[in-house]
């Protein structure tokens, strides 16, 4: 079910969602609203709504009040917030602040067909991502994102490998692939293990396009085992555990991200694997590490002279933004231009 807070002139704009193609019931509220009052102070239960669409033309709040209301709403409900910002320019401070809040389901088209297509993307299983928001000419060209990343490198192979199975290699590999794509790089993922996770995804994500050797989702290609993509900026290779690796392929990789969780009994395995790898192109990525143990863990691993990074929890498979600062640090040697903005 969708709740639509609408201006009077846009009240019927999304009625197509109630058709047999989408079958999303819409509850409409039209007029002028204080979003902050509506979300924070009015006594309402909005849990039944899967989507909350906000027409900016229906609001009388200041920008600060809008962001306060959105933050409050997201802290209370799991509904997806969709901002209808018709005609909003890409260099708008409002749009920049929404992106900083990781609110990516934003509709900025002015013509009906453009609005409709953007809404369809917003209600898709994963919704819009950062690249979708930034792809308009004001914020992103084909070479760099709004943070100034440019990639002139070609055919860089990044291995993601676990000390053991089920240590987060696929999560990190998917996140890195999507981060690189959103940052403007030509990027592909390769499932270089026998887990078969990739083949299960199309039954959950209906927008995936299945080809013989790869699956395509939101313009990113995910290749099955034994298939390698055409030359691009980066290929992220998910090897699974170190015990399953094809060592001849691993040795060809330019960067190795060794993944592990941080239970006390796992550290002997981490040390053993680090001893077997080339320290010059290996970085250690640790998942589920308690914050109060970061310093202790780093001290334990100091003798190995390898960079240690702590990965923040993010359950969304195609999330390229939650760990963007860390992911950018991991591939810093391949960023040919970076401008702080």
C-alpha cells in the first residue's frame, strides 16, 4: 500500500500504480501540509504503508524541517520514502542534502513519461541507487561522480576471498561492485566459486535479466563461474574461501581483499592465511568486529604489516553506499583523480 502526500495539481499522477500491472493501492491526502507536524506530532500509525510518497509542492516546511521529518519517519517505520521533486535541478542544495541522507528514491522529471519511469524504478525491489540519482547532467557525467572520482585504469582484477566460508566475501564483493559502478567505473562481478548463490537471485529480484553467461541487474553484469567479462576498469572476483581458490587466477589479481569475521578462535586462521599471501597487494577486511575491540585486533595483527579495515554491517546485497568511505580507501591506488567537494 502506498501513502501519497500530494499537492492538489498532482493528485492523480500515480494512479497507474493501481492498475493490474502493479496492483498497489494508493491512499491520497492532498492539500498543503507540514511534514514535520504530520510525521512527528500527529498521532498516526503508518506501518501498513510500504511506500510513502511526498510531493514537495505540498509542503510548507523549511528544508531543515523536511529533513528532520524524513529522519524521524525512517527511524519509526520501514516504509520506503519516495520524494516527488518535479523539475528539481541537479545542483540544488535540497537534492544534495537528500543524497547525503541516502535518500535516493527521488523523482525529478517534469514530463509525465519521465515521472512514470522514475516512479517504476523507485518501487522496484531495490529502488533507486546513488548512480540513478546522480546520472543527470548536473551531477554526474560518464567519467566521474559528484565526489570527483575518475578511473583511467583498465582490466584491474580485485579478488575477494574469505579465510573460511561464510565470512562475508559475497557481501563485500557485491557492495564493491556496486560502489565502483555508482562511482562511474566499468565494473563486473564474477562468481569464481561453486556456491551457486548467483543463480538463486533472479527468483527474488524480478528485474534481473538472465543471459547464458551472466545476469544483468541495474546495468551491472554478474558473471557465472568460469566466465570472465570483457575488458573493463574493474573485475571483482568472488573466490569464496581460500581453500576453494584457483591459485593461478588468484595470483593474477592486482588486489586481494581477505575477509574474515572476528571470533577469537578465528584469528589463528587469519594469521595462517596472511602468511601465505603476498602482503604487497593484500588488505584485510574484518566484518562484525565490536568497536571496543578494534584497537586490540589491530595490535594483534601488526606483525603481518597488512592494512586492516573494519566493515560496517549492511544486509542489502546491492548496497554500494553504506561503506563507501572504506571501499574508496581500498581502491585508492586506482583513483586517478580525486577532488574534495
